[in-house]
């Protein structure tokens, strides 16, 4: 049995920018991609894969969710790691599955994902951080404080990408993939988005190992 690290990236194409998003409302988000890491044992190499939504339509988001369910079913899992997954990643995977299932009239998708997330233990490492500090830290700050390393910076056009940049860049790339626009830099943009997602996956294992006492800061 192995440990999965999971991170989602989202877009909000139908949300009015003037009012902003409700971070607890899954109707304000759509899935762009899901980053999944898998480590069979604490000493195993970590495998990282990014599952992409193939287009802008609801059916394309359905395909992404179905692919995630299949990926989870094909990996023996006893633990799922997230960072703020209770309030975001798992909340919106299951929330979007419910919304999309209603729109395509296929309740089996929501039921399937619920089943895949029921058996493994979910460990939200944000809660470990709060128990130690009494408040939230960004992933970058948590990794620096506990692992003694910095999360790799992901740059686009010479500027470091932050969470707030992903919806815009993600929609841009997804519109290109759907044939709605043509981008000369689409492959570079996709690689940049992939680097960003991977940079959120690998540190989860490093944090887990420190919190569980398998490593000391600076040993990863």
C-alpha cells in the first residue's frame, strides 16, 4: 500500500471578477488538472503524473474526473496527502464531481470518486502545521520552516508564478487546446504549468517525513 500526494489546479471562467470567488463553493471552480504523486514505501522513489482536462466543455471535465477515479483505483493506497485539501483539493474534487455528474446526468461518477476517497486515510498537512504553529502557513513557508528547503520557483516570462496566476494561464492554455485560440508558446506554457504543479507535489512527502520523524530538516 502506498501514499498518494494530490494537488488540484482550477479555473473560474464563469465567475465575475468584481465579486470574486467563494472558496468553499465548488460552482465557482472548474478543474484544470490534478497532480498526483505515488510513493509505495517511505524509501521508494516518488512517481508524479499530471492529469489534464482535455478541453473547455463539461464533458471534458467529466473525462478528467473519470481518469482520476481510474488512476486511484489502479494504485493500492492507504493514505492521501494534501495541503489544505479539506478546504480545497478534496472538497472541490468531490464538489465538482457532484456538479458535473448532475450536468451530464451520470450520478455514478460522483459515487465512484466518493468511494475511492473513502477507504484511504486523508492527511491534510496544513493541520499538522496549524497544530505546531497555531496558525496557517503557506506551503512554501511550511517547507522552509520544517524541511529547511525552498520550494522551487516556477517562472513565466521572467516572473515567479503564484496561485493567483494559474486560473488566467490555465484558461489560456485550455482555450488553445480546445482550438479556440492559437498560441505560439503553448508547449512552453504547458511545461511551466506542469513545473508549477510538480513543485506542489514533491514537498508534501518531504513534510510528511519530517512530521513523522523519518528525516530531520535538511536531510531530504
